[in-house]
C-alpha cells in the first residue's frame, strides 16, 4: 500500500481526521501579495497558498485599501 503524501491541510484532515499536527510549508514561493482583501486576486492567492500547503497569511500582505480607487455606484 502506497503511503499518502500530505501536501496541504485538506490531505492531513483526510488522512488523520484532524489538522492539529499540520505545519504549513514556508518556502521561497511563499511571497506577499498587494491584492486588496476580498478581491478576486487575493482570493486566488489564498486558494493557491492552501493548495500548496503554505500558511494562509503572509506578514507583508496588504493590510488596507490605501492608494486604491474604485467605481462608486449611486444608492438605489
């Protein structure tokens, strides 16, 4: 029987039934993002981090919306 390789937190849960012992992998690929919270770009970065077994949050990720502009819709 081939042993299951633990790549991310989901694999750990499937194998052990919990994630208590899972330790995220920090490598050169674990870089910060300037994508704002809630954006499609930020969600994609978080998705990739989880899939690759990395920590979800990077210390240097964007923390606010300063310097960004967006469309304003009038209230209905």
